[in-house]
């Protein structure tokens, strides 16, 4: 999260208008034209870079200013700091038609690196090819790494390899692969010489550099790597570090070609034997082709890093570097084994030892992910059972490190690996969803899209009900995790949270034995197959409902619910659809009370309840008792009435013999009485804090459903007609004005009139309100002779004719 001062500077830079930017360009142009290389020019260029870099869209600079920036970049007299800023501004302007730079104009490797970076930012494929060939030519023609002739060019080569792998000629690629291998393996093991004044008392012994050391302070006894430490470094040691930083990109994009399948099989058998292991040590590796040479040196380098990563670092910065290099080394070993399976048998022993070490070190949780991915890809070929790694990953890592945002993202990326989703470990992944949801609960804005993609693989018929409960409880899970951290972490280890929220009462509740069981259920690591009603826990966690992290999580839940139901409806049978429908009714009034959360969730659930009924129409008849109890227990709609509207609509749509032969007149009468009482209650009661104003759509849906039920049990038609007449009269009375707008009352009057007209012809009403399955076919809506509007039009004409025959 950016500091307040940084955010303020960025906001000010984005608000700079074209006129102010023009004045700044004029000032920069005047300073550059006068070759004023002082602090004023430095400050002006810094401000210009901040302005052009702070916005997503390109800023327009004056052509004269762009030309002077290029001139300064080419000038041998311009200081390096100013040239660096000039190149940064020109990169931000890309793509630009006003550039006149070329690599041939550079007078040093420093200038060549900056000019190349500007040209690569243009995105022109031909330009990328030209830059790559020029830079690698200069790189290879340099006989010795003196000054800074090479260190600024390797990043350019790495970038070219990423943008256009085929841009570099084969001969140059082989030559650079050979030099990269040399830099990796044969860098000096002596520290760089200190700069001395050469005075009288200077002696050769005093100027003699010492050997590099390991991170634990001992003298290095093996070759130099990025984890070697010292006071000063030589140029070849810097090249060693840069070669390692670009090694994976080079091997992946522009590195050696994959060996043929026959060669790979032969070498794999050879490497797997005892004779090959003994003979490999005596093989003169310098006779290998450049591609194989680089691979060999990369393997040796990675094995050396694995050994160095096990040392106890004296400084925290070195400890962090150890973890980063460990991750990169394992990724490189994975790539080497994919490119040449013969390496697999040489890599496995050190990876097994590394796995055992990392599983016992909580501080190396991130490094365990690439190890797990390695065994996921190569475990079957090497006959290695990596179940212990996966068990450790899915049980301990989310529970202990859910508050690490980088680990959370990398962990979910690992879970989305196709090999994991299609392999034998999928069952372990599915049963571990409560643990995975801890990452989601804590970092919901960053991980929502990742979980939307992952949910279809996690949910199945066995976990669907439990997963839906946990999705609805996700904000309360966030609050519980927050509370867990507040109570258990040391002050120096606590992540950021909302300090404005006081949770002393919650912390005391956490220690309450009665609440411990609910906390443990909410924070479980694996699917338990059971559900708990967490309403008492919601009340205990209520003081945390206003936390920013809890609010953000609540805002993500509707998106996750849509993804969940989109996946479930692909495989749900009737039994699962019924269980989920009842769960929606049960949880509609048992949600964690976060501002706006209940309304957002009801909006989603109300759209999914009819979808479940459509998936399994007999649901309404099978769950008739529960639905009647739900309608009868409401006492009126809560909030906007989304859930009530969807349930009432589903009753009117699917409570019919045409959908389920088990539907009886007794069931229809029972629903009719419950809905009639509900309609009377919502229309006769005056709004209050306990009973808010009833939305008009609830009233119209109730009237329509009652009319549908009456058309299926015609003994109810007189009661419905009387009810509709009362509703039409009520909507016309002045007393209803203060409660509803004129538009709402007009909608109620219109619907009541339409339904009354339909009931005057019961057979037509049944056809319109309870159409058969055939009526749902497209031809009933396209054919003018059979279309449903034709039936309605006929009823209207008949009723108009009947009205005209009545005596005035």
C-alpha cells in the first residue's frame, strides 16, 4: 500500500494540465539547450518523468523538447544521471513517431544500453531485431569485462529474447550461451580490490583482496554465486549475478533447443545407471556444444545455490535473498528437466532433501510452492510420491500464512495448474477448500477473479452445500481471521488492519468455551461434511463488521456466488437442487450484518432460486411444507423483498400438475391461504421501522400467483376476484397515496384489472397463466395464429363486446 505522501504526489502529477506541462517542457528545453547539467535540470527532468509516468495514457510533449532529450541522451558530455532520466521520459512516450535514435549513434556501452531500452519500448518487431543483433555483436566482441562494457547490455539481450526469440542469429546465440556458462561457473572467488591513494605507506599486502564469503560468514570454498558476499565485487562477479538473473528467460525463450525424443530417452537411461554417474564426473564438459555447456553450468549453479540456501544467514537481507534465490533455482531446475529429461535423475536427490528441509521451516513457505510444482510435473516420471508435500501445502500453509498477499496469489496460481486439476490430487484440493477460502477472505479484492476461475474445479455434489454455507459466511471468516491475528501474533509480526476498530469484547468472546466450537468450525482446514448455524458467532463478531477488510470481502461475495451457481447448475441433480433451494431460504435471514451485504446477497439468491426450480420443477411440490412455512414466517418483505418475490413467483410457476403429478388441490389451497394472508398483511399494515414499505413488485407478484393458483383450482376464483377488486379499490383510494408513488399505484391497478379480466374466462385464464410445456416452444411466439398475444387480444375483445352489451 502506497504511503500517503506518495499517493499525494501521484495525484498532483495526474492533475497537471496541458498548459502547465507545456511550461515545464519549455523550461527543460531551455536547460538542455544551454547544456546546464546542474541540479535545476535534474529536478526538472525528475518532475517531467513523474508527470508522464503517473498516467495510463500518453502525454504529449513539445517536439523541440523530445529532440533535446534525444540530443542529451547521445551527448558524451551529459552526466549519466541526466541521461538515465532522458531515456526514462522517452520510454514513457512510446510509441512515438518523432524518435531519431539509433544504436549506431551510441558512443559507449552505457549509452547503447539506454538507447536500446528506448527503441525496444517502441514495440516495432524490426527494431527489436536490429537492436538485438547490434547489442549481442558488441557484447561478443568485447574481449574482457573491463569497465562497464557488458553489465548494461545483458538486460537488453534478455529483453530481446523475451520479445522476439528468433531475432538473434543461431551462431550468436551459441556464442552467448557459451559465455553465459563461463560467467556462471568461473567468476573470481576473490573480492574486488579496494581503491587506494597509492601513498608512501601503501603496500602490496595491504591492497591484496580477500576471498568472498558465504552468507554465514565462512570463507567460500566453492565457486562464486549470487549468494556469495563480500565488501567489493569484480566485474566478472557482477556478470555472474546478471547472467543468473537472465538465465531462465534465456533458456526459455532464446536458449538451446529441446533434444529429440530418442536422444532424451537414451540419455535418461544412461544417467539413471550407476556407470553413468561415475562416468559423468570424468567427462570433459568443455567438449559439449554451447547449449549443453550452458545447461551443465546452470545445473551446477543451481545445486550450489541449494547448498548455500541451507546456511544460516547473518543478516536479514541475506536471508530474504536466500529465499528468493532458492525459488529461482528450483524454477530453473524444473525448466532444465523439462528441456532435457536426462537431468531429472541428477536433480532428484537434492530436491528430496530440500523438500524435507522446507517442510520443517515455516519461514520458507513460498519456496515450497516451486518444489511442489516440480514434483507435480516430474513425480510420475521419477516414481516419486509427493503426497507429503501436498498435504503440508493444503493443511498448514493457508492456516498459518493466509495474511501473506504474495504467497496467497502464488498459492492460488499453483492450485490452478492444469496438472493438479486433472491429476490424482484433485480430491485433496477439493476437500481443502475451507483452507483456501482463508486466502480469499483475507485478500478478496486481489483473488476474486482467481477464485471465480478456480471454483468450478473445487465444487462437486459432495461439497456444494458446505461450500455455499462458507461463501455466505466469508465476511465472518474475515472477521474471525482478523481476531485470530490480533490475539496470537506478536506486535512486530502483525499485518496491517483497521486500528479504528476496537475488538476487546471480541477477544474476550474468543476465549469463551461456548464460542470455541463455532470458531473452530469456521476456521477448519478441511471440509467436514457438516454445517453449523453461526448466528451466535455473527453476534460476537459484529464489532468487526465495519473493518475495511470485512467490507471488501462482503463486496466480493455476490460475484463468487454467481460463479458458484454457474458451476453447480452444470451437474446438480434433483436432490442437490432441493437441498440448495432450502439452504437459500434458511440463510436469507442468517447473514453477517455488514452494511449493504444482505441486500447484495439477496439480489443474487433471488435470481438463483427460480433457476434451481427450473432445473428441478418438482422441487416446489416436494418442499411444499418448507415453502409455506417460509412465506408464513416472514410477516412481510425485508428490505427490497428480492427473496420473497422469487419464492412467490416460483410457487405460481411450478405448483401445477403439469410439472408434477403429485400436486394436489390441498397443496394449492394451503399455499393460497398463506399467500392471501401475506398479501393482506403487506397491504393493510402501515410502514414502520419494524415493517418497511412493501415494494410494488411484491404486491403484483402476489396477486399474479394467487390468480394462477385460482386458475388451477377454480373453487378459489370467487375469493381471488374479490381480493383483486379490493386491491384495485385500495390502489385508487387517497389513503394509499402517502405509502406509494403514483407510478407504483398505477402498476398495482393495471395488474389487478388485467387479472380480473382473465378470471372472467377461466379456461382462457388457465391457458394464459398455466401454459403447457408446448407453449414454451418458439413457434407459439412467432406464429401469429397460435401466439399467446393472440389469446390475450381475443379475451380483451370479448370482454369489450360484453361490456358494450350491458345496459347503460
